[in-house]
């Protein structure tokens, strides 16, 4: 029963994150800038997370003067991911932006190799090759549609993958004993400060706060920065890390499907094949070692 509950909440968190491109694209369609959307969504995230933290009287045990700054700096990676990810959507279809951002999977493996000296296993190298093949198909390069798209959008998309991989890597090593809600609140403080510094010139354009800006930024905030961490905090401890990573990959097809249905973006069958290959590659990387161990145990 616990496993089912864990799977449900992890899937729910991933599904929520898959809807953020819809709200970001809507914000751009209303004529709002990247700075305006990021400022408002980050302030909303800051207020909501700290409200939850204080209302629940969350324990701040384990937080010290030495780890507050590293926690905030880890949160800065989320702020940068928002900038690059939504920046990519200004120039590219949402379906392509999410595919580029999803390269955090293999980039994270490289980071582990560089900083933790964890050399990737052969099965991991194979999964990276499959991911790159999936990206090639999902990006629709074969049809030549990418030639008309601004190069800046691709740069932003790749940078979002690096910053998101950095967030996952460092969040798994910084103050892991601190309550997840309190830790998330401190992280969002760091990312909010960063966003306000980066887009200080856009601050005057935020006020007076318009209804459309508030609605789209709130959607990005709630579905991107508030609900997923809360659902993951409930569900992730109830399933293994490998299963959790596979479940979170459902974000990819949901984001592409929502972009196709709600934003009317054209998604070809070949792109769906590429998306499926990416998800299979993630499953191969996560479940491959356990299959080998299970086979060895049975044969032994």
C-alpha cells in the first residue's frame, strides 16, 4: 500500500511540472517579458512555501550558519533553470524546450563522474547513447523544421539542462538532514534573490500587477515550484531512487501532450518515437543494475 501511495504522489508531482510550459507560453502570448514572469512566479513561490513552512511549524533542526548559504546557492540553480527554460520557450516550441531541458539526465551522470568520481557503468553509457538518439528524433531535425528556429533558444534550452542537473546534484549533497519543506523555503529564498538581481530593470514593469500576469505566473509557480516538491517529499521516500527517477520522466510526455492539446503545437509521430526512446533509456539506466543483480542472485 505504501508503494502505491509513493508511486501516486511521485507521478502527481511529475505531472504537475509537465504543465508549466503551458502557463509560460500563455504569459509570453500576453506580451509579458521573461523578467516579469520570473519575478512574479518566484515571489509567489516564496510566499507560498514560507506560508506552508510557518503554518505547519516546520522544524528547522539541522540548519546552521554554515549551511544556510549553501542551501540558498543550491536554490539559485532552480532560479537559473527558470530563466533558461522559460527563456528557451520564447524562441522554441514548448515540446522542444522540454526535450532540451530533459538532457539533465545524462548531464547529471557526467557531473557524478567528475565531482564524485563515480564512473558510469556500461549500461549507463548505453542509456546515454539512446537518450541522444531519442533527442535527435524528438527534435524533428530530420524534417528540417529546426533551421528556422533561433539558435538562442537552443542555447537557453541546453543551459537549462545543465542548471537543473546542477540543482539535482547539489540538492542531494547539501543539508540533506534538514526538513524538506524548510529546506525548500530557504532554497526559494536564494532563487528569489537571484531573480530580483537579474531582472531588476523589469521590476517597475511588474506594477501595477495585471490579472493575466498574476494568473500565468501563479500557474508556473504552483505547478512548477510549489506542488512538485511537496508531492515528491511525500512520495519519494516510499519508493526506491531508481523507480522515482523513472516515474518523474512522465513529465516529458505530459509536457509535450499538454503543449500539443492546449497550445496546439504540432507533434509528429517521429517526435513521439524519440520521446519514448528517451523514457526507455532512463528506465534502462535505472533498472539495468537491479536486473543484473536479480539475475545473478537467481543463478547463484
